[in-house]
C-alpha cells in the first residue's frame, strides 16, 4: 500500500525530507494509510489531508492523482496508487534520478 513510496523516500528521509509530510487518502477509512505512513516515517509529523498553502517546503503523498496539486507541485507517480507531490528542488532532483 505504501511500500513503494517508502522505498523511494527512505534514502532521503534523514537528509532532505521536511519534518511534516502530508498524506491524502481518497478512501479516508479510519486513517489506515495515514497510520501506515506514520509507522514507516515515525520520526516525522504526518499531517492528514492536502496542505492549505504552498508557501513552504511540501511533500504530499497520495493514493490517487490530484490534478489541482499537480498545477502547484511536481508530481511523481510511484505506482498505480502511489503519488508524490513536492516543491522541494532537492527532492525533485532526486526523484528525477530514481
């Protein structure tokens, strides 16, 4: 469910990931995806939902494509149901290499 995204971000979790990671779960059933990401990224603050403003460094993880977010952030499809959105140049560069 989140393993592919974690595998990609694990290499940078101690260096360039921001302290807060946003998680959007389209099913929003009991926050299952939210808690799974909290388990994998246990030293980070996991915020449920989409950021209200894009004036800070953002990493947003989603289980569906979010067209309105791809207008604001760079979008990377990890698998059929895993997407990463970010505006952090170092992470964008990293994602373009993997």
